[in-house]
């Protein structure tokens, strides 16, 4: 699997980042099979969050065996310093490790959330403390929504975040305003040498029916050609260091295959496939609360 430099962290991360949201509600047996599938494919970067149900607990038993082989990231969605500090410590316990490669301020998708997280007494202070005390090596920021790229651009002005995890897919890229904000963010990550990671690569739209086929909060693309095209399009942007896999264990094998096959795809083939996707829109039009 291709690896790309994660900005100034210098880690050579697999372009597929294991999105452990997929482990939120599965058994340990299912989690073990999925984690092994990722490792066998060459994925060396695992991303989870305190808010992802049992995901940290499912990853924890693996840490004695693989901790030195992977880049391990988690997130805190708390906004106040003390609550975030407590959550970071709980994450370390749940993950059965004494160190994280990356702690991320989670779901910071607009200025209001950014002000809370980075303001006086905010979660950023807890992340800095954790870094200073050797519990984490680096600090990043993540977020959803149409305002995420601009918000993350502002975040980099306020603090030298080591990484950014922000949304991009073909549908979002057809929105000129969104794409301009994303490109501005991408240029800034290049300037400061921060790692730029992507979420929602294979999101198709917000669910339109009650009977959801997958555990993702959005409806994903689930045909192999579409997934390969979508992944190829995002990874064609050289600023991108990697994409987080979807929060559904049943989609991982298609993403792995897409990464293996994408080199054979031309730009015109990618566009031809994605232009034909029915009802392909932003997943943020009606996000669940």
C-alpha cells in the first residue's frame, strides 16, 4: 500500500487510515477480523475517538502486540480543559497504552466550536498538557460540515496543529465555494508542513430512508467501481496524506481493493463513473444531531 509523509511528523502513513468508528458497535471477534484485515493490507495508521462507542475498547487488546508497529490517533470531543483532560486519560486506559501518537480536537466544524476548544480553559490546553507530559506526541484538529475547511484554516492561524482531518469528496469538490476553501486550507497545510487527512471520501449523501444498510451516519457509495473512482479522485490531490476508511467494517475490503486498483484509472474514467452516481450530494445537507 502506498505511504505518504504525514507532514512534519515524518511518519510514513498508509494512504488508507483505519477509521475505527467502524468498531463502535461490533463484537470483539468482528473487530479482530477487521483489524487483522487492515494490518494484512498494509494499513499502519489507526484513528479512533472517545465518542466512537466501544472502538477504543476493541482496539485496546491489540496494543501489546502492535503498538510499536502503528501510528495511533484518538480524539476528544470535550471543549473544556478539565473534561478533555479526563477523557484523554480515559482513552489511554481504554486503549491499553501509555502514549498516543496524535490527540485530535474532535468535531470542530465551525467558529463557535473552535472558539470553545481553543479559548481560555478550552480543550486545547488539555491536549498541550498531555503533550508536555509525554502522553501524546502531536496535536491535531478534525471537523465535519461545510464550514470545516475554513474553520480549520483559522485553527492553523491560532495554533500550530500538527495535523488536520477535514472532509473532501467528489461531490463536495463540485461546489466552487467549498473547493476554494479546501484548497486554501490545503495550501496552508503545505506552507506549515502539517499533515492533511480526509474524511467522507465515499460519502454519497445523507440517508433518505429509515432502514439504514450500514452503520455510517451518511449513506456511502457501495459499488466497487464507484468506491475506486471516489478514492482515486481524493488521492489525486498531492496535498492529501491519507483518507480515513468509512465507519463500517463491511466496506473496508472494497476500500482496500480500490487502493490496490486505482493506479490503472485515468482522470477521465474517474469523472465518468462519478458523474453517473445518482443523487450524489453533500452529506452535510441534513446531518443527524
